[in-house]
C-alpha cells in the first residue's frame, strides 16, 4: 500500500479510482466490511483502490483539539489500514476542505482530483461543510458526474451498531472484551517508557510506565489483563491505568505495565500494550503489603485467562 499525505499528484488517477471515504478510527469490523467491498469492486472494475481519510478527526478541527478522544493515532491507523487490500491510503488535510459544501467537495476533490469512478461509503456517511452531504446526495451527484455508489449497511452486534462511537463508549467504560469484539482486534496503546517513582520495583513488580498522548482514548481507571510487545516478543502482562499511587494532583495519567517473565531495561523504548480483559477496578490499599498481595492475585488472574 502506498501512503500519501495531502499530495494528489502521487495518486495514479489516469484510469479512474475506487474510493472508500471515512474517518475509520480504530478500523472496527464495520469498517472492514466496507474495505472488503472496496477491494471487491476495485478488482471487478480494474481500478486502483483508494482509502480516503483525514489527517485529523473533523470534530477535533471544528470543535478544538482533543475534543474527541481517538481510538488510534495516525501511526496506528496507518498500520491497521495497511492490512487492507487497498492500493493507496490517502490522508487529506481536513482543514483545507472543511468549508467546502458537499457538492463542491464531491466535484472538486473526489471527481476532479481523484477521478473517482466508484464510491464506497457506509449508510451514515456524511461529508462537506456542516456534514450536510449524505448517501442520497452522493448518488444524485454520481449520476451527474459519472460514478457509481456502493453503500454498506451497518454491522450489528447484539442490539447495537458497530461504530467508532460505540467502541469509544465501551473502552471508556472498561468493557474491553466487548470493544475488542467490535474492533476485531485488541485495543492497543503504544508509547515510550519513562522513568517514574519505581514503587513497583520495590514491591517486586517492576513496571514499564508510559504517559499516553492526551488526544488518545484511555480505558476506565483499573487493572487490565494485557499482552505487551517488548524486545520483539509478546509477553502476558497486567496494566494499571491511572493509578492513584503514582499520579499526583495535576499530573497526567499513566499506564503502568508489569510484564510477566520479562527481565530487562525498557526506558526510552516504545512498547505496545494490547488490552484483553478487565481484572478489577482501581482502588487504594492499606499499606504496601496489601498492594503487593493484590498484585500477586492480579498476575494469577492474568495467567489463568
């Protein structure tokens, strides 16, 4: 897959393109259904396939930075979308097109710049200034400009729609297993390991501590069963989010991970922590012995999973 940032000249549009349009935050199972359709119709019509997304989430451009906490940053988003059968991943500069009316966006961007011959969108896709464009308008414009529209119906799990909004809600509530079911892969946080107060090391549970990007979504405060990629190997681990033991007033939340079976120095390295299940809520302890005993039980719970 060729990843392109903002530069239309790097996309081969000579014979037309098939384009999937959306934010695709987290790349959940509904998104994958859409990507499967993109690959299918692009192959059938012998067109290069383009995933058209944005460098910043529209809500965070329109309403202010970090208004909407993201499931995945652009690096992880690129990694997830690279696994789809598409020829080009195109990141649009959303600020440059946010004021275009939907008709102008379709004509000036999708048709003139990408030479779009097929559009693949979800039923609830909206585009253009104030999100006034919808699938009905897109089909009308398709007749005018000569492109076909494939609409993907929502994917349901139990009684709710598979959507990025629902995934965010579940993660924020600590419902990691349900969120992962919608995602089709574990929710993951990556960042650089920083030095902290080393309380875990004193207790015999040395932790790798990360300060997450403020724009990214965090699970509800608590302890989670996780896997951690360290030194090129995946280890079972337990991860504490937002511990009152390490976070003082006014300090950013931390992610503290005890990697079971790992022995080594990780300071300054980037770790990938995959969240699998919630073990318990966060709580305060009456002394370090009580905390140590609880950590031992947490490790047992993780290893029994």
